[in-house]
C-alpha cells in the first residue's frame, strides 16, 4: 500500500501497489557491474541498530554483578538499591538532556575532566566531539544506555532470582568444599537461567525497538545518520516525510525480525534453561 499524508488538510492518499514497498526496502539492483541496495539508508540504519545492541551483553553482565553485590548483607544496602534504580524511573528526556550536557565538547563535564587530568599530567588533552563525531556518536549512546541499565529492571530481576535460591544448596556445597566460583557455576548460574533467558529475549526486543528517544533529542539521527535506528527511521518516514505506507513496511520488517529471533531463542536457548 502506497499511503501518504498530504500536508494540508492532512488527507491520507492511498493506492494499492502490492509488494513494491518491500521490494524497495529489501531489494537490490545491478548498477555498473555491482549489486546496490534499493534503499541503502535502510541497511545503514539496520547496522546502526545492531551496533547499538552490542552493549546488551555488557548490560546483562553488569546487572548480574550488581545484583550479586546487592544481595549481600551490607549496611545501608536498601539505600544503594534505591539510588541505582533511580535512573530507570527518571524521565528519559531529562536523562538525554543530562548526557547531552555531559558530552558537550566545549563545557561538558566529560571533556572538562579530560582537560584537567591532562593538565595535571603536563599534557594538552582535548576530548572528542562525542555526539558530533562519526566515530564517537554510537559509543556515546551506548555508554549512556549502559549507565541507565545498570541498577535497572535487569538488576531487580536478577536480585529476585538470587533471593529465591535456597540457602541449603550453598551450605551443602560448602560442606563438600566448594569455593566461591564453584558455587556460582554449579548453583547460582543454573538457578538463575530462567531469568537470564527472559532478560535476553526482552533485551533483544527492546534493542530493536530502541534508540528513538536518544536520536530525537540528542543527535537528530546524526551525524550523517550515524545514530539513526530503525525506530527513528520509521518516525522520519511517517511524521517527517509522510510516507505512511513505507513506514508501515519498515515496521512490519522489524516485527518479523523480532518474531523470528524470539522463536530461535525459544527453540535453542530454552535448552540451556534449568527449571
């Protein structure tokens, strides 16, 4: 369906075009002896989305480590749990504006710290442009997402799973002479495998669906499309360029990819889960 919004009076014009949108989205054509994508932007933004998702294993590992620490009987641990969870319930817009200031190349906190450390060492250090740099834009967003994720929902889920493990298992392992690593690998890791499986699936889904808020507020998808994700591409097609049909095609592609990956996880990842 080729549907477009006429700017005024916002009339939806629709024509049936079969699978033309999907052919444009996923197809290739021969040009000068080479195969070129019909929509190179789509593949570039898909790559951006996958690149930003590379932080997911680090988020999960960090959440697990923090949950193990929070599961200890430490003085004031409830306060620390609250502090670490605060970024998760804070406004996403406020967090983006905060990190936009941190990444500011002229007066941001990060570059100011780099400059001061350099001066202490007798060196003239200058921080990168961060959000305005092709090389640093995506890593900058990944660092911010890691900061938000640590102590968030994944940590809470891991903490709940850890607290549900019977203490008798650890006592029996200690009697058998097991050390800390052996107790973790033989008891903790298998017992929290259902939680790990759930977090993995949900993180992948959120990863494919994420990136809009950061791109819209902090970078507008730049520089040169370096931080434009599939979700932001859908937004641009629908609200900026009024290509309703094409935006729906991208959304359907995203749905199919998430559905297939979820099925694969259930089919093969479920074998690693111990109930």
